[in-house]
């Protein structure tokens, strides 16, 4: 029995550009650790990690790093 389209993993290997906002500020020293995502500080004191993430597994890896550091995730937004 085939999986419903919403459960299909046919699009899991496409790279996408993401903006991931976290509470607090990270400096550029963390850039390599976050897979060379660009680190941008916002006016409200938070941080946006942005750049191409190659697939869902890589996205989950970045989110796990954020969690392991005890950082608060504010949002994850794919860019078109």
C-alpha cells in the first residue's frame, strides 16, 4: 500500500535556503560549527542562522546542535 503524499519522502533530498532564528546572540566563531551558515545578529538581540541546508537530515542536525547548546529556537523558515 503506497504512503499518502503527505507522508512521502520524495522531497527530502532537495536543498533549501533557511532562516533559523534563535534567542540570544552568537558570534562568528560559531559559524563553522553550524555548517557555515551565515550568522546575523538582529536589532532585538537574537541571532539568525541562514543559508542552504542540503536536506531534511541536515536541517535536523542543525536543530539538534541548537538544542544541545541549550539555545531557544524561535523560528525555522524556508526561503523561496
